[in-house]
């Protein structure tokens, strides 16, 4: 075994020991949390038992007969026993908590070296991989195939991430448009039924104008998202239909009555259905992209395990 192989083997074993330490640390952490809670409860119980004993020792025989049916001395003895048991349990928990904290402190120092050892292992694996590529044609062929698959996945991952980012940006704008149309619809309903809220008409038009502006921006981002999707899902078509009805603000200015308000509400509702459908479609596509991201991560992790296994098995 070469010096490089021995270093790699020793480092892998050290990393495995640290992993076991981390598992033990997690278990100790859970125990510590449980026993600290029990200690708080027992501290309260111990204080109560102590008060009960002090009360019995302090009060006279006549008072005791009025308060209890049994013998005072017997009751005092029972209270002392309960106090003793509580005291023993409290001390037991206190010592346990101290020991767990002490052990966790020691283990935490070992855990701190995890990143250093992990980096050393990665470096040694890379050196060993290069060594194998030069001296072992059979392993070299396996590693070359794994590396080619990994490179393809990384390229594909970039395309998926770009599409996901574009989709999230478009979704944010579409959601904003949807909320503004809902606001305009609500203001319009108040207008139609003679609401006493002042400024509802102005707020309605303001929401419509902002919704229209967001819709224009949404359409631009949706087109960009559609192009990005072509790199991920070949042949997928993203139907972009973010046109908002032409509201024609003059209708409320010159014909401010129930009929024109009703027509505007119709247009808002139609636009809202359109935008809502677009938003739902986006949600589904982005969920597909999220799933694809997960698949890529799993495949890359599996390939990395295969690469390391091929290298380590040569030791």
C-alpha cells in the first residue's frame, strides 16, 4: 500500500469516528434536554416536600389533630421519607446533567475537526483518483464514465436553476397582479352597492392601473420563462395569456351608474379568472422544476458515492 493510500485509509477511518461522535452527541443532546426538564420539575417537588416537613415540625399537637386524622409522628415520618426520596432523585438528575454537559463539551471539541478531516479526505481522494487514472486503466474507465455523467448533470442543473429562477420571478409578478385585481373587485363591489366608504372609486382605478402595469411586466417574464423551460423540458409550450381587459376609465367618469359599474366588474372578473389560471399553471410547472432539482441532487450524490467507492475500493 502506498503512502497516499494509507493516508486516505486513515483519514476515512477518522472521519467515520467523527460521524459516530456526532450521532452520540445528538443522542446526548436529547437526553440532556429531557433530564434538564425533569430537574426543573423535581426542584419544585423537592421544595414542596421540604415545606411539608417544616410545617409538620413547626405546628403543635392540637393543630395537627384538627388538620389530620392520623398520628402526627407517623405523618411527619412519611413526609421526611418523601422529602428524602425527592432529594435523592434531585441529586441523581443534577449529577446526570453535569456528566452529560461535561461529555458534550469533550465531544464538541472532536466534532470541530470534522470539516478539516473531510477536506483532507476530499483532497486525498482527488490525488488518489489522478493516481488511478494513470496506473489502473480498468478503474480509470469507470471513473471517466462517472465524471462524464456528472458533467452532464451539472450542465443540466444550471439550466434547471435558471428556469426555476425565471419562473419564480414571473410567479411573483403574477401573484401581485392577482392581488391587485382582487382589491379592484372588492372596491368595485362597494361602489356598485352604494358603499359609504369614501375614495373607493379612486382606489379601484388605482388598483386596476397597477394591475395592468404588473401584467405587462408579468407577460415579459413569462415569455422569458417559456424560453428557459425549452432548455429543460424539450418541446414544452408555455401558453402566455396575461392580457387584462381594456377598462376604459372614462366610463366611470361620465357614466357613473350601476350599469357601467357592473360592466367594469365583469371585466375585472374576466381578467381575474385569466390571471388566476396563469398563476395555477405556473405553480404546477415550478413544482415540476422543484422535483427535477431533487432528482438531480439525488443522481449527483449517487454518482459521487460511486466515484468515491471506486477510488476507496482500490485501497
